[in-house]
C-alpha cells in the first residue's frame, strides 16, 4: 500500500504537482495547478487524479468563485494533501513505537527538563551548519511559510507522537528549535506546528540580533 | 439525550501557594482560566468560595490541587488543552508539579446540565486507575464516544 503510494511520486512532474498541492495550505483546483506548473489542464488533472487514487491527495468539491445558485456553474474539483502518513522503510523500522515508549517513561519519571535539555543540544548541532532559517526549517520537515514577520510551520514532523504526548513533544520541539535558531516562540494554532520563528527582514536592523 | 464531557485532573505542587517556585503558575492562572472560560465548547469549571479558581480546594490531599471542568465535547477540550495558550502551561508543568506516580486525569460523559461533584470525579479517577480506559472513565489517548 505505502509502496504503491510512494511509487506514484516517481514521475518528476507528478512529484512537482504533489509538492505544489502540499505547499498550498488550502485545497487547490486543477486550473491553479496547471497555471502554477505551466502545464496543460488535462495533464494537471491526470496527475492530480493519480495522486488521489494513490491516497496521497484527497478530493473535495466547491465553487471557487464564491457564487452559488442557478447559473453559478459546476463546483470545481479541489485537491489537498491527506492527513494520512506514508512511509517506507527497508528493512522495516519502527521508531514511532520506540518514541511512544520513551515518552511514556519520561512522563512517568517526570524528567521532562532532561528531555528538553537533550532536545536543545540536538538543535544546537544545526547551528554549525549556519543555514538560513527557512532552509534549515525546510530540511527538518517543518514546511515553513511567511506570515508577516515570522515563519509559521505548516507541518509537525513529530505529529504522531505529539498527538498522544503533546506536552512532551511540543516542549522538546520548542527546545530543539530554540537550540537551532533565534527568535523562536510558542504560539499554538488549530493546525500545524505550535512554533513560530522570527524572520529577519532585509534592510532592517533587529535589536535582538545586535545585542 | 445530549451529553457533555467532564474532566478531572489533579497535580501535586512543588510547594504551597506562596512558594516562589509556584509564582509562575499562580501568576498565569487568571489568564489561563479566562482563556478557558471564553473557549468554544467550554461549559463550566469548579471554583472555590473566591469564585476565581479551585486552588484552595484540597479533596485529594494537602498538596494536591484539582481542576474539574465540563465541555460540550472532547474535541473542544482537546483544542483548548493542546492548541491554545494553555499548551505552554502544560509544557512547563514539571516546574510546578511533581510526578504523581499514578493516573492524574480522567474524562467521562455526563448528561448535559448535570454539574459533576468532586466526589463523583474522584470515583471516576479510581475507576480509570483500576480498570484502565473504559466508557465510564477514559483517557485522552483511548477515548470513548458518548453513549
């Protein structure tokens, strides 16, 4: 099942379609994908439907122009990334079960401060790479996007364990990012990672960076 | 019949209310309670005679404070707990609370309009501790739907 889903991404253009939809943050239409990738509408529809069949995208219908009632036309087919996780590990690996067991033990022992300290040290290792924040966040799987003067993070790389151990995982995640970057804050939203990272806006001098 | 969700959680504090180590917790309590009171799906929370919070009530022991609330559904409580400013309090809990060494939180369904008592809440916590998650007393991790 997962192998078939992942195989659907082997075709480079289809993978570009998938990445465009995943980065959009809201359901997108065939036309929007065709325009963004500069491909034909029929080809865009083909890729989108293959990705939906593979379980990587899900489909909804809505009128994109906001009109309704007679004469407003047929609703558009819209696509967005499914919440389902797909992974393939050969030989089989299962770090999630292990992480859940670790989280249970940390909670029972009450050693969260040790966890957060370890996470901070893990984050500090990334500082040596000296990457721009956006690039580092992208590489770590957070899918950053601009929102005013901060980066918000569309994806939680630890979502599976965060759902059962939010206090631990969100705390460790915050500490990890504080170790790696400046201007990191916790600001929970209904979806996505609870952390924001301050953007350094070109042409301005940030006092926190100077002192 | 409409059901609401009742939730009890208890915590053993690292010191009494005037202990400097507790200042961060008590200093933020009014803000967090106000956030809960205004959260979509919030129904009720236990308060003592001050009317502000329940921190003077000690039904589970001298250093164990109690938080008893009612919500329209599990999702509302989950959103408040993990997707609001409350998350940061949860993240920092070990600064203020020592490990209890036992189950410290329980959820159960009540008929809408019923106000749970501390006694009833304690019995649900005992049930969960004895039997694990069940329709009568369940965890966030292994929830059960309303009957």
